[in-house]
C-alpha cells in the first residue's frame, strides 16, 4: 500500500513515527513537508537508518504564510498523479490550508491528523469561519486521527460517522532498544544523593505548566519529610535558592538544556512531576515529557489536566488540577514508602510499551490506512 503523508516541519519526533510505519511490511511511505533534520534526535538506531525511508522522502516546495496552517503545497496535484497513493494522510489542523487543498485535489481517501486544541482556536468571526471549515473538512475526510481522546470526541461531534483513532503526531523512541542507560551521568547534573527522593520538573516556566503548584506543594510537605526530598528543574528559569528558602527542600536549577541532556536527566529521577493546569487558551494535549519518563521506567506524578490521565493512566500518582495539598500528600507518601514509586516503575513502562512506543503508534496508523483504503 502506498501512502503520501503531507505535514509541516519534519521534526525528529514525527520522523520516528513515519519511519516506524515504513518498516511495516507492505507500506511504501512518501513524505511531503519542510526539509527534515536529525540534528536534535539522540536516537538513530541501525534498524531505522537502514529502513529505506529516506528514499521515499519527497519534500514539496512551499509558499509560506503566517504559519504552517497557511502553507500551500505547490505541485501537490502533480505529485498525487505521479505517486497515485492509496491514502493521503494530512498532519495539519482540519481547517488549515493543507487539509483543504488535499481534500480538493486527492482522488484517494484523505485522513486528517490533528488535536483537540484546533476546536478551541479563535474568537468571534474567526471562530465562526474555522467552525465552518471544520464542518466542511470533517464531512469529507475518510478518517480523523487525534492526538488524544478529546480530539476524537470533538471530531465525532462534527461528524458522528467519521472513523477516528488516537495517535499523537510525534513518537518517543524506546531508550531500552537504543541501549541507553536509565542512570547515565550528565556533567551538569550534581551526583544524586540516594538518601533523598530526586524529583524533577522539566519544562518552561509558563502558567499552564504549573510550576507554582509544585512549589506550593513543597511548602505543605511536613518539615520532617522535606529533608528527604531533592528537586531538580530543567528549562524553568527559577532560582534554586529562592525555592529552597520558600520550601525548605534542596533544589537545583539547571536552566535550559540540550534535548539529549534533558532526556538523560529524566532518567536520573525517582519521579517526574507534571503539574499542568488548564488555561482559557491552553490545555495539555499530550504531555510528551511524561511519555519520555515512562519510556525510562520513571514514575510520573501528574495532574488530571487535559490528556495527561489517558496518557499516563496511573491514578495512584494523580492529583486534581491546581491542588497543591493533594500533590504534597503524594510526595509525603512516596518519601516515606519508596515501594510506591518502585511499584510504579513497571506500570508506567508497560503503559509506554502498550500505548506510546513508535511501533505501537505506527501499527494503529497502518491499521487505519488499510481500513480506509478498503472502504472501511
């Protein structure tokens, strides 16, 4: 079966997904998008390097507008005639120009791949126009792939007959199959004091990331427990001394880090904290940092925000959005009884293997492609 994927930036996370799909027997995959790069990808396995997918890369010239939703793929019609794909997969908002262009030009089934946030964009007239476009595209698409279950639900509210499945637009490579150690040493990370529970926060210091929820939780932890905790931050520009003064918990702030170092840092943690909160404009649509931790068997203590509950699916370490007291209680229990996090290690790794590995995500995509190609 021949599949043409039309996307925007062919970033490493996307390439892992498409490359894994190309490794499945019977799939000939072609890619149209901005020039790919492997510079930031710390995992290039021999299997993928020999997959042959590079022979199928077909970037098309783009006329760039304000952002990738306004890109027009010049030459798409002729490329469709040349390739004659069985399925055209468009990784773009359903109201974006690439989706509309693909539906207008393709004679094969068109699968649209987006996320729940596309249903919330805009206000007033802009929102009205986008809603009209969603109705147009989702009634003409052969299927819809969403980053999360909420996106599938919203797509079905536009077209109840639309086949859907959940596959994020990026994949997290398996560090175990790549032969990477969970406890690799990083020069910028101080040596781990094994007598303390090493907690990590990896992300921007933005309201939706919930760092203040975590800091407030640490202030609520019993004084007799605080000396058992250590907090390491990466990406957030908070001063460690300020956090230590506020919370009484040992803290280290590493600032921005190259992606490979951040991934290795996650592997040194006893638990990753993902305290996301929803805002009027933003909600957690996937939580890739949580999946990065799960791939390394690192427990994730997370808020029930957006898609995080379905992504992590380990309620023993979950707390309600913004509820610092609930997070503090989890931290206290985990510090007093290490078996709580040890038990979680196998559970989160199993969740990754069953639902988030590139191979599993690619299999779901290929199953959907085969179904729509056969008229299902």
